[in-house]
């Protein structure tokens, strides 16, 4: 077998998890190769909400201020039931009684700008595009990666950041992610002039659905709509124009100034996808790491978006993993000692991230089931009793600090 490339660390996937891990390693003086199957950075999903824990991680890798200058800081979460039109809760992001790790910072960030900020800080050549991994082979201490273009890569460490359909996760023994039965439609609308919306997270509940709208900057607004479609409604997923019409009909009681952003969203900026999650039991019993292989981000903890922690926790993963690996590659070790240290470092990472991931997956699933209830009883408890509790869950799970790149 001819080995074309040899690398110390190979990261599969140039998404949030992969780029954060690579950049965190780079800040610690350790280089890596990032393999991306597409021909450019993938920016599907338009935007995501980054909470306090995410901004701590972004500051650690040195791109927090770049993104702050491009996005509005949100001041509160306002929840409204479209069944009655009444506000059910208002949660200030300035409420210090809820926080342990510093003031809350919440912004809705364009996914493209986030990926570009991370990628721009990496050395030239770190990301190799059009590099799809099709097979993983063991060769003693090393892993051999076979790419679709015929290239083979030999590596000491393999990190799977390849998303919900992760090949690396399958190699570790994980099953395919499960379906929640729910779907999400998302979009982004940009005005020619300032939209004049307040900088807040606007959330709406209806019978069997949840929706939201968040300004990203002075002109752009990101929105989402999640629901459990019937078999007939699933046919709409193949036709963005009909899906848009369906969403607007469901949201006819939404305030017109907010609803207008969905109306003005171009059809090609209308995205829908099923919501999937990693069964928490798999993380309890499975291998987050094995030898010199591990998984990060959605490959590890794909979850429903109801706590808005998927991307945030991927940023945490990258910082923690880099911290666990960097010391190993800063020293010259014998091959046998190096392998042992790598295995120990990945086990340490897995131990640190396992229960955090299990907690987020489980809570996201439960919160989503309550928020999107279809029965009158569930809607009553959600709107009359649990509204403030559910809102506080978003802040509670973001009140987390993944730490610095170097241990004190």
C-alpha cells in the first residue's frame, strides 16, 4: 500500500467542531489536517444562537471579538402563545441571579461568518477540500484513511467531526442518530434598510409547533419553525413554495412585523430537515474514544435544537479536546509511549464531555416534547405553568465554562 500523506492529527469535517478543534490545537502550537468532503465551507442552516458558554469558547480560540462586531447582542427572551396571543414569559439575559460564570451574552450568528472566522485564523493548507473519507483501516498504532479520490492518509490521531452521519462514529460502534419525528424549517431574510426590531429572541408556541425569530444584525433576521408533520404534510418538504405557504398559514397570528420576514424570505433560502438526536444510552455505554480515535460535535452528541446548544457544545468540545491532546505533541516521545499518552488524552476528553453531552441531549429532547405539545393539557401546562421554567433552561444550560486551553 502506498501512503501518500502522513499526518500527526487528522480531523474529518470542516464544520464548527472540526474548525474549532483545529484552531484550538493551532493556538497551542500543534498543527492538524482538516478533511472536508465538499468544495468549500458548508454553511447550511443560515444562523444559530450562540449563548454564554459558546462565547467563552470563542474567546479562548481568539475569534470572539471578530463575531461580536458583526452581530447584535440580544437582551431578553420573550415567549408568546399564538393560541391566545398572550405573552407567557419574559426572561432578561441581564438577570445575574441565574448565572454562575459571568454575565450572559447571547447573539444570533450567521453560520457562514462563524466558519469563516474560524477558518481564517488557520494556517494556509490546513483545510483540504474535496476530501471525502470512504474507509478507515487500522495499521498497528496508526489509522489509514482512504479518500474518494484514491488518496490514502496515515495518521496518529483521528478525530471525527463529520456530523450526524459520521463515518468515524460508525467506526467507533455508534448507531445512526435517531429521529425525533419532528422537522424544522429555517430561513434568513435581509432588508435593504434597518429592520428596527428590538434585539431580542422572539419565541412563539402554537398547537403542535414552535417558532422563533432573532435579529442577527441591523438588517438580517433568522427565523425557525419546528413541528411534527403528518404523512401528507411531509410531501410539502419536497416543495419549498408549498412549505412556505404552510408555515405562513400556521403563523397567521404571529405579529405582522415579525411574520413579514418569513414572507420576504426567498424560496431558495427556505431550508427544512428532520430533527435527529444521539440516544443518550449510547453515550453511557459506547466509546466516545477508542485508542487514537474520538468524535466531536454532532458526531458525538447530535441533539434537538430546543436548548440551542448543538453548536455551542461543539465549540466546548474543540477547546477541551485540544487541551487534552496538546501536551502530548509538545514533547518527543517513543512511539509506544506516545500511543499510550494519546489514548489517555482521548479518554480524559471523553470523560470530561460524556455527562455534559448526555445532559444536553436528554434535556433538549424533553424540553422540545413539552414546547411542541399538541394536546390541550400539555399546552395549558406549557403556557400557564412551565413557560418561565422552560425559558430558564436555555440560560441554565449555557451557564457553563469549558475552561482555558492550558490547565492552570
